[in-house]
């Protein structure tokens, strides 16, 4: 789903797949969000309608959705409004 999704490319410390929640920090700009994370940077997406920082290239560059509706991976159950990490 790319319609109405805004994303920004960031340098990650590993290659994270679409649907992964990431937070700022780690060895580069973003890293895998942990269960203790209280604030995430966004969800990794495969592509977006509007891609910011599109010139960024290199190993482990991920596109992180900052606005829009995206699919995300969870372990367990979640209800509407739950904080997911």
C-alpha cells in the first residue's frame, strides 16, 4: 500500500524488512524498536507515495513511514490505540 504514505530514508544498523517498527538510535540513525521503547521513529515500508531523503544510498538504508496507513508486524495481540513496539 503506497497511497498517501509519506516516508523518509534513514541509515539503519541492520537490514529491516517492511512492517518493522524502528526507533532513533543504535549505531546509525535508526535501530529495531524494543519492548521497552516508548517512542518509535516509524514503520519500515517497501515504498511510499512521497519519499523524502531519497538520495540516501548505501548498506542498510530503510524507508520509514512517518505518515499514512501501513501494515506492521506484531507478536501477540493488539487493540486499536495500543502502543506497539
